[in-house]
């Protein structure tokens, strides 16, 4: 499911998800969804098959079977949005991959004789049913945690976004300019850890200078085969957008290079997130002393761009909610128009990789302020003054506690 707001004419259309199973699963796995008309049994069959979307007999047979399963429920499920959405999505996938032609020429193999063992399951393909969790970092930087919390942070230098037994992601944020104390992401490091036959350890590094199309050792995949790798780097847009996918935990790391800065978004099942023993931005958010409060003191320096102009430029890109507020904040803080592209693609990535979360968290607010008042934000205060203000707040709290 995609948001109703269109992209501006000069922006690329959002890419479609590669895995149909993931696309369907992410729009359903909320407690109670589908229970009103009983169509989840059809989707359970679809998801359990773990077949990759594409113009193949395996996918088309599965899609047709799922469509046949859902068809008799058209009366009892009429006007039920999740059901109607899945039917349309399934029909569109079958049309996109010309399944009618493929099925017309496909001759399935003969059934195995009675008593023959079933084919071995691929242990390197995720077959769980946990709902997806999504984390994103973009702009100055703005963070969406796996738990659905939004915040704006300082976090200069190197910080861990995520560190699990299978996957680790670290970002490095640097000051935007000598006269501007905003920070933005200039380096992303992704470490895919070794997992036996499912693939060896691989490291991917992106920087403000380059967005490589391969891991640092020059390979683009590991485990499985070139046609069905277990871990791989995929170049969506050369030099602008790459995806790192890890099949056995159903994880996707999307990295974009937008002019001089990077954005990163991580999606994986909730069961793979864990709590971790060390600080991870995607899990616990930014430390309290690194968070920008929603109502700090007024700016002590003039913004790099007038708020009225920032509002006009950001609304041209049809963003909503926190992403609209963040766009306005970033333009006021830096004057750099590329930050509105970062906010736009961050919202698009949320819709692509976690449509359920997008539906739950975004309220389609298009008149700022949506979440927090940008005009009250601390746009360009010097670090020394910020530390002084924080010290005064702490001192005042200590005095009150001692009374």
C-alpha cells in the first residue's frame, strides 16, 4: 500500500518491494487483522511458501492458488479494507509478471509417489511469522526507532544503530558546515555476520563520497547461488540507492546517498531485534542528552532559511507528519534543499518496507506543526551555550530535590 500523496514530477517514483510475501505479510500482521472475514488462512499459505516474487512458475502458481483461495470470500469480506487491499495487490503482482502467460505454458512436474520424502526446507530462507520492525535515520539527523518513536538527535561521531547476532549497522554523523552546528550522516557501515552455510561474513561501507554496488571485498553476494543468494547487495539506482538483504533473518538495509549525505533504513522481524546489552539507536533511541526537546529555548542565531520559505519548499514535496516537520527544521537549520529529498525518501522507505507501521504512525497531517513546533526548535545554538543551558537545568533540578 502506498501513501496517497504523489511524488513531485522531478522526483523518481518509489520502487516496489521485491518480495511479494513480505509485502503481503507486512500489511497483515497486526493482532486481529483478517479475523473479521477469515481470509488470513489464504495469506498464511502464501507466506509459508516463502517464494520470491518474480516472473516464475513457482510464484505464479502460488499467487493463483492464493487468489483462488480468497475469491469465495468476496461476499463476506466486501468493503473490508485489508481484504480488498490484498486482492488488488495480488492481482497487480500477477499482471506485472504476466502470470497468465506463464501459467498457460507451465507444466507442473508429476506428483511424488506415496511415501517419498518431501523436499528439504531451505534453512537459509526466513519462515517465521513475526511482524516487521523498521528503523530509519535521515536528515539532521532524525530517528524512527523500531518501537515507533520519533526523535531528533545530535549524535555527532560514530554511533551503533543496531547490533544483533546476525547483523550490525553503524553510522557516523558530522557537522554540516563550519558555521552550522547541525549534523548529518556521512558514513554507514553494515556488518553481516557469518551464519554457516547461509553465508560468510561481509562488510558494506558507504560514505559521502561513494555508494558502492558491492561489499568491501568486491563481492555482491554470499551463500546460496548467484540466482538465489542468501545475502546480497542490490543496486536500485546507481550511486544513489542500494539494498542489502539477508534472507535467513528476512532483513533489509536500505542506504541512500542524497548529494553530500546518507540516509539508512533497517527492516527485520521483531523477533530478531532483541534488546541488546549496549546502546543501539534503533532499539533505545538517542540518549537523553543527545535528544532535541520539543520545546527548547528560542534560537540564539538567525536560521539559515526563513521558516515561511522552508514550509513552502517542504509542502511542495507532499510530505506529512513528522517528515514534514523534520524537512522544515532541516531547511531552517542548514539552508540545504537536499534535506527535503532526504525527508521525502525516508517517508517513502517507511511505506515500502513497513506499510503497517506507516498506517499506524502517520496521520496524513500536511499543515505544520504536525508533531512538534519547528519555530520553537533550537536551530543554530552554539555547543557551549547548549551545554550551559543543560547545566542550568540540571542545577535547578538538583536544588529543588535538595529542598
